[in-house]
């Protein structure tokens, strides 16, 4: 009985829909937050770079 349960579990885990759900979850919970974090860091770096350029120029001539 345990062998039948194990084999049916293995068959369920290796099916194509299972892989798509796994990849979708991996993309949503791992790749997307990492990409958004990098984007936010990049944007904050670019803003601080622009502020440095603006603040380095004299206000009056």
C-alpha cells in the first residue's frame, strides 16, 4: 500500500501542471521580489546621483 501511495505521489509531483505551479510560485515569491528590490535600489541610487549633481551647482552666479 505504501508503494502505491509513494508512486502516485511521485507521479503527481512530476506532472507538467505541478511543475508550472512550482515555477510560477518560484517566480512570484523569489524572482519578482528580488527584481523589484534591485529596481528600487537602482532608482534610489539614480535619484541620489541626480541630487548630488543638482546640489554641486551653485544656486546664484
